[in-house]
């Protein structure tokens, strides 16, 4: 399998962590690409040129990190990170979706800051910052626990680690002790250590 990534991408990191947790990393070739340069090898598999993109074992391209992560979760060894059905699946998916929403707000801020200053929208940046904070508050209230390692918990850990990486001046830690503890615990896992964004 081929996995197209950028190492700073939190969505690519999620898939890379799942691959390692499920014992699949030896079966996946990670290929770093520049989506903003319309990397030809990525463009042939993903028409919107986004990472992560996985070329699965049957040659089918998979896009969107939750889809890829679930595919690897089913394919790999060990306990499922995303329950197959029932209320527990919904609980984990809700946490995963909330973590992804947190990241989406942060990514929008990064992209907006890359625009020339005269093209930036202060009102949108303010809205995305507030939304990111509210999503973090909701994650704190959900109390993800590193001992209950699942797709939602690992997504929450990735979200706060990425915010520290990309928004070092944003204080997400104050008033959120459960997320601080979650980050500290998850960053000790080999899968997290092997995928630190650079």
C-alpha cells in the first residue's frame, strides 16, 4: 500500500498512528508529497490533491482520514479502535468528529495566515479561533482517557498536539487539565513518538 502524506498534517498523522497501532506500518510505503504543488503522483489518486490518500491493497484510492483509518483498523491486528456497531461506536465517532472539527478550525487559521496580510479576514479568523476554543472545551468535557485508547481518544490527542505545534501562541492548556493529561500520556506511545510533526 502507498500512503501519501505531509509530515505536519494532523490528518495524515492520525492514519500513520493507526497503521502503527494495528501492525501495518511494514505493509505501507509512506510517500511525502507537496499537495500545494499539485504533486503528480497524488493528483492521479486524489482529484482534490489532499493528504492523506491511501492506495489500498486492491489498488483503490481512499481519501479522508476517518475512512482510511477505519479501513486500516479493520485490516490490521488487535482490538478495534472503532467499534463495529452500537452505542459504543457512536460514542467513539462523536469524539473523533469533535477532534476533527477542532483541527479543521485550526487548519483554516493556518491557511488564512498564509495569505497576504491585506487578503486576510480578521472576522473569520476570530470566528475560527472561538470555534476552536469551544471545540476544545467540548473535548475537555468529554474527558477522553488515554487508558481507553480508541479512534476518538487518539484523534483528541492528535488535535491538542497539533495545536501546540501550529499555534504555539494559543493557550489551549489553561482550564483543560484532562486534555493536558491526555496529551502527556499519548505522546509516550511509540506510535505518537514516531509521527511527531515536523
